[in-house]
């Protein structure tokens, strides 16, 4: 139960940083925290497949976004 609340707090806090931070790099890194929190919630609900797919698809896309941002500077 405590783990669920910690993951929920990580997810909500990271989502707030994504929405409120002005630097796109910091927002993208906070988005990773949001995705890890959601994947952790999926795993805690015994939906292991959804947790793994969440990490593979969205975190991979986020790393691609970070690479594109660093190459465009």
C-alpha cells in the first residue's frame, strides 16, 4: 500500500514538473519519471506486461526525443 502511494506521488510530482517547467530538457527528463511511476503502478497491480510495454514504448520514444533535441542545437 505504501509503495502504491509512493509511485503515485512520483507520477503526480513528475507530471507537475512536466507541465510547469519552462526548460524542455528538464520537462522531458521529468516525463521519464512519470512513465516509470505509471509502469510501477501497473506492475504493482499485477499487470506486468503493461508495465514492460509502458517502459519500452514510451521511454524509448522519450530517449529519441532527447537525442533529437541534442542534435538540433
